[in-house]
């Protein structure tokens, strides 16, 4: 290789040369030099370049001359030919699928060439003293290949799968097909447990819970079956409640709720969803304080209440009352059964309380009621009493209070009474069928008395007189007998005996436990109709 020759400068040039190295230059020419070497060219080209650089060229004086420079680490070291990196080779190779670089692969960076150092570099395009070019400034030429010893990057080839849009579409299609199949097989899954979706059917049974009663679910299920009733005549009126008994629009309520409309009055019924209908009286029974009215042009989507037997009720069982106390429709209150078979006189006649309560006749309006502590007030009358499953177990009819308010109405003190559902169903069916109801009778007159059996003393209803040809006479009852039980339930007063008997229809046979001559015996008696 030919060593490049450095021209001998004068005394000023020597001083400038000590601060900055001089660089060989080529003659300025407007024509392109076709013999210029290419970085990374052949060894012959690099040798020719170094040979041409041996002749010094004076610096041009024109201000518009553009300086062209080539940089190198040292004028004595030939520039090596660039080699293809492993990454470039991988990129040039044809790939079947998408190529993704593993995030864990080492990154290959080009090693920059070492830049020449100069304590006082001259600006590019200026000349150093002595007519030579100053040291160039700026960034060194980069882009040289990495050393051959650098590890090749890890290339992971992944086959291109379906896009996220196609995947999402497939998931949605699967969900739609699954739901469609389920709803086709089980259309009832479309129903939601709301009052609106329970219309046009019977109130569904609310599952019982061992922890606590879900009153929210019960209220939601049964509320559409409860109505508010307004009855009035020319001089008076009142507000009460009722419960939908069947799909043809029959509603069960109290006799005293609709009594103002019996002789030419008007009845209006408001459903739980606010729809208003007129209603007419189907039948009423004053002795049990029950009545049935029917909606005029009833809708086809009525919610019908579900009735359960009151025979299985127990003291302490949870209950819910729904009605319109003091005109506040759809009011819900809860409580428990405080007592069973509580004899309550429910007649609306003023002179009924003055009658001889020892007479077992149909003139007395007595009911063996369910006593509850759920808050009920005027306006709850005729409304349903529900158990924890949403079944009707009674019709709220009366309350007991200590004093009356300024308007003559008493408030609740936790002593409310409801007509048992067994009696309600019996009377309602008779009223719907014939417009009237018959009441069971024993054919005896009784009074309160005590009797001793062995060493024990009991309270019961003592027979004073037996009607000729009655069921009691046929069963062999006689004066002086004390009735202690009816169908296994204790009789503690004449009223309670009347309440028991009136649960049954004419022709039913019941079992009585009586005390006679210091001993007890069972007697079967056929009930007569009034």
C-alpha cells in the first residue's frame, strides 16, 4: 500500500498543523467523478483511492465551492467491505407466514465509527492557516456492519390466524344459538320475576327459605292480585281492598266494604297497575262479612290469587297484609300469626252486640278469626293476608283498638283479625254459584260453662236446648252436655263453637268431643244448612 504524502507547510502552516490535521483533497470539477471508490467496494478500488490521495491540493478560494469529504478512522487503515448481517439475510429470505421478532431476542445495533478528535476543530467549509482544509465537524459516518462475532437474532415464525373480529363474531354466534335452543325448549325462561309478567295467570309460588322470608319476592309476586275498592251511594261511601279470585274478574272482599252500594250504589275497582274498572255485586253474606263483586268488561291479563288452606296454620308463622289503609293503595305490612280461632263478631248491625250470645243461631255474625300483629287499619278491610309462599290464607276484616280518633276511626295497636281462607273459599264459591250462601248449624242453643273430667276442669259450650229434627238431635246430643272440641280444636266459648260450625257446609259431618257424666266421648254430627 502506498503511504500518502503530506505537503511541507511554511512556518505558519506548521503552527496550524499542530492544532488540526490536514486532509487530502481532490480537484474541484463540475463533472461527476466516475472513478470515485464506493464504501465497502473491492480491494483494488480502495488501493486506487489511497494512491490518488497522496497528492496535496490547494484549498479553493471561491465561496460557492462545495466541499466534499470522506471520513475514516485513520488515513492508514483501509475501509473494510460491509458484510451482510444475519438480520439482512433473514429479511431477504422468502417467508410463508408473518415474521415476528421475539421480544427476548438480543437487539443488533450498528457500531459507530470512532470520530476523530480535535481540541479546536475548524468549521466545515473553512480553511486552516497554510491553505489547507480545517478538521470536519458533525456526526461520524454510521451504518457499518456489526462484528461477525455478534449473535444472530432469534426469529420466531408464526402462522397467521383469524383476526379478533372473526373470533368475536364466532363467540356471539355461539351465544345466540345456545340461547335460542334453550328458549325453544324452555319458553318460560323468557319470563322475569316481576308483577307485570305474572299477569294472565295464577300467582306463582315463592320458594320458602330456611333463613328468612323473602318479603320482597312475595310482594312482587302477589301485588298484582290485590285491588282497591271504592263504593258509594247518594249519602255515604268508603274505601276498602279486595283480591282477584278468578280469571273472569270475580273479586273477594268484605261485606261491609261494598254495603254502601247494595241498594243502587256504585263500585269502582282500581287494579295494582292503575287501571280503573266498574264492578257489580255477585253476592254477599253478612253473617260472615264476605262478598264477591265482578269487574265489568274485565281484561284478559288479570293476575289470580292462589289460596291455601288455613287448617295448617301455626302460631308464629310469618304473614303479609296488602291493602289500602286510610286510602293508601298497595300498602304492604308484615307480621306473624298471633293466635288462631279467635272468635270475633263482625256484624255491621248495631243491635247485633245486644243479642244473646249464647244462642247458636244464624243471627250472630261470628268468625273464628286469625289474629295477627301486622299493622292493618281502616281500608285494609277485604284485603288478602298472605303466607311466606304468596298464598292467601285469610281476608283481613277487623281490628281491635282502645280509642277512636277525631273522625271516629280507630288505629292499629297490633291486634288485627282475618277470616280464614277455608271459610272464604267456601262462601265465595257459593256466592259465585248461586248468589247466596248457607251456613252450618248444629241445632242447639249453648252457653259458656265449665266441666270437670276426672281431676281436671275444662271450659266449654254447654248445650241448653236441642232442636227437634236437627243433626244434633240425630246424633244423640242432650241438654247438659258440654262441647269441648270440634275436629280436635278446643272450644272455649259459645262464639268459638259458632265459628267452627260455620266453616262447614250443609251435609258435612263433623266430630265433636263432649263431656257427659264426668267422662269424655266423641260424637259424629251432620251439619244442617241455615
